C-alpha cells in the first residue's frame, strides 16, 4: 500500500512528523504551517492552531 501523506502529531512536544511516499521525513514545529500538499489541495493551517493550548507557570 502506498499512502501519499501521513501526519503524526505529537501534542506534548508540539510538533508533527510528515511522512510522504518516497521522500524524507519532515518535522514541523508549532510555528510552521501544515499543508495538505497535492493530497488535500488548498488545505493549510498553522500547526499551533490545531495543538492544544499550553499553560505557562
């Protein structure tokens, strides 16, 4: 099975790993933008907008 795009979200470390078929793994951080690329055309959002809010002490 060839899955074209997988996002693995790590809310505690506030990052996402992006897996694409036959391409290197990319790691995004909360200030980066998540893109649907050619799999979900037009989808874009800042990663921080989908991560849970953090509380600072």
